[in-house]
């Protein structure tokens, strides 16, 4: 079962010593899969220029090394009905572990908190929250502040419409050849 922690940003690479840095073919596999996680091995292999067996081997290795966390289906939430998407900025009373841990555990345990980011700046966290309506959002935030006394204050911004939404990361960011080309251009 997935937890809210699955949605937290991971910045650090896997720490296992045996993990091999992805090469260009691995990066092409990751790029194709994040666009369509339902690709068959045959279609994926064709798309990245491999035969099925080496493609399957690479895919299994990428999964075993933690590069692929899960595969899912994107849902058109607008077709399901009216809802709110709310960006919520949270300020804690302090950054002491005694305040941070209960807050993070609580947020991770609630499915309507879609994302939670620890941030720099004027607040400590930004949440992406989904709610049925304003009253539902208000009750969620009342529950949060009741269970997490460390919350000093929060503010929110309600999304009026989605201009762009993606979970795809530009894989080219991690291609050493692109990094070298950018450095050489300077």
C-alpha cells in the first residue's frame, strides 16, 4: 500500500554502493516509461533500440536499484467531478524534531495531502491538497491543526484552473553529455 511519503521529493540518489549510474539507454528507458508505464517489453525495447532480453534485464535492474518507484495510471480528475486543488503554505512553531516529525507523519498518513515539500523562505512546508469543496478543505485544516499543535499558521491559494500538470521529470537533466555540452558552451 502506498503512503503519502511516496509523494515526497527525493533529491538524494540511492546510497547503495552496488547501484550503477544510468547510462543513456537507461535514461531513454526511464523517459519512455514515465510517459507510458504500460508499454510492453517489446514496444519499450523497440523505442530505445534494444532487443527484448537486454531491455527486460535493464528494466529489472532499474527497478531493483530504486530508479523506478512504481507505475501508475493518470486519471482525469475533472471527469470525476468538481473538486478543489489547494496549495497550502505551513509555518511551524519551530523546526525542532518534536514538532517536525509529528507534522510530517500526520501529513504522510492523509491521502488528500497529495504532495508535501519542506521549503526555504517564509514558510516551512508547501502542501498540494485536494478537497471536495471549501468546507471540506476547512475541515481538513481544522483536523490538521488539532492533531499537530506545532502548526503556527497556514495560508492557502486555490487553483482556478490547471495550465500545466506533469509528473514527468526531464530525463535530459541527468544526462552527463548534456551537462558537458552546456559547460562547454559557456
